[in-house]
C-alpha cells in the first residue's frame, strides 16, 4: 500500500523534531511537526519533489531554522545532571546546521546525497558538518566527564582520552 | 604502517556512514587495524548513535498520534485516491487547477521510493506479471498475424510469391 505514507512518516518527523528541539520545552517538537505538514500542504512544490520524505524534512528544517533566528541563540546548557551527561544535552550544544546534518544522517539515516538535498547544501558541506558534529559531541562528553571527575575529587580516570 | 595523519576525522566520519570513496575503503580498513585510537573513536561514534536512536525511538512507536488527521490530508494531496500514480496524470478532476500535472508523477516516484521493502517486492511482482502478460499478448498477436498471413497466402498466390521474395 502506498497509502498513508505521510501518516506513517509522521512518527519519524516527530522523532526528528524532538531531537532537533532537545533544548526546548516538550510540545515544541509537535508544534514543529504540525507547522511542517501545514507548510507542505500549502507549498506548491510538495508534489513536484521526487521524494516526499526529502520534501517534508526540508520543510521541517526551514521552519526550525526560521524559529531559531527569532529566538536568542541557545546557550550550550550544562547537563542537568553532571554525572549523567546525556545525548540531548550534547545535541543542544551543537550549532543548528551541525545538529541538523548530524541528525539527518545519524538518527534519520539519510545518505549524504539525500541529506544534502534536504539541507540544500553541497555534498561536501554536509559531510563536513556531520564530522564536525561528531567531534563536538566527543568534546562535550569529554568535558562532562572531566568536570564530573573534578567535582568528585577523584584523580583523572584511566579511560581519559589523551590527544 | 599508516600514519593517523593520513586519515582525517572527516574521512572516518564518512566511513562510519558508508560514504567512503571505494578507492579509499581498503586503506581505511587497514588504517583501523593499525590505529586503535581511531578504531575506538569509530566504535564510540557508532555506539553513541545507537543510543541516540534508542533515546528517540518512542516517537516512532507513538506514530502520528494527534497529527494523524493532518498527515492524512497531506496524503490526500500528494497521493490522491488511487494507488497507481500514473493513472492520476490522465484527467483527475479533484486536483486543483494550478497544480502542475507532472508533479503527480514526481509524487508517484516518491511513493515508490518511500514504500517499504515488502511494497517494493510487491511492485516488482506486479511489474513482472505485467511484463509477462505483455510478452504473452505479443506472442499471441504474432502467431495470429502469422496464421492470418498464411491463410491469405493460401488463397492469394500473389501474396505467397511476395512473401517468398523477402
């Protein structure tokens, strides 16, 4: 059945929105999904795109980017619980374009070519953003573990990464 | 053997996503065998991304939820009514006039691209069946024409000679 493709895609849109809005109150993600589908409903290009999935994610990122610009830049919030730094906090610390590229590839599992189409950037730019996001997340967890070991007064752990 | 300077973090990242140029793939595998630090980094990234997908998996299980009616209305727009995208190109009165007709084809391709493996298999079976039906019809037509020409040849000697000349 090719029916209800959008309906089945909506779960994925919601997942992506939650990860993208990791730093925002709950409810913001579903608002973004609603705006995305509404945009796709009124957009002329919706049915011209070869792939409705690419089209929907493109609309979502456009909407999220616009909302991002209206608001002050999010401060890279320290993890709520320094002992348990989680991926949401790491995502919140990323720049919007990096977070988006990373999530398209790592969460939504788009190939680079499709992810680049979604973001309307060249392939190499997309690849660079994904790599930068990964390194930044590494830095985040490294910093978090250093901070937690410092607060606990323990000597640097044997698993510390030495560059 | 390979200095880690030869393999950048960017290349490692692309390797994780299966986006490495085929000509570099063997070199990267060799590099990972000889550079435990980069091998560890790759494992760390992979595990982190598995955790990322696990963290946000509930959203997939929840599905469209309250957004289902809205999603269905977009479904109606992109894939109106019937299942066969080609059929929509031929005069569909329910489509708003300003929408380009070729868009419907694009949507159809999207539908095929999106469809899961099972649907793809289904589509393949339908395509194969259609192809076979076409082949059978063509053979039947050829046999019919052949038979007809043989019959006419029996009754018109002129046709017989003209056929022999070919």
